[in-house]
């Protein structure tokens, strides 16, 4: 299975409660999912696996190191076939 992150990725804060450090960071999420969440209220999934409904300004939080590491390790196009 490959994970494809499109160039329109965005960063949003993680504001869930009770799960430790995740709530202290802004996380990478597909921008289209952020828009969908804003309209429908459905949760989004960050690259690191964090699930939440974004509702605050991500610029107020440092970027999640795990999301950043995953994002920077992705090859252009999201193809992880190794060819």
C-alpha cells in the first residue's frame, strides 16, 4: 500500500485530549481533507496517524516532528514501489 500526499498538504493543530504530546503540535494533513472537515465536521488523519477535528490556527503550534519526518521522506509522486 502506498501513501500519497499531494502538493496541497497543509498543517493543522492537533487538539485532542488525553493522548500526550500529539496535542502540542500542528500536523500534516491533506488540504482537501481539512476543507472537508471544516464543512462536515469529520475527523482528519495526520501523517503520524493522529485523528482529530481541526479547529484552531496551526501557526500557533510547532510542526509535529513525526509528521515532518514522514513528509520529508516521501518521494515526489508518493510512489513507494522502490523501482
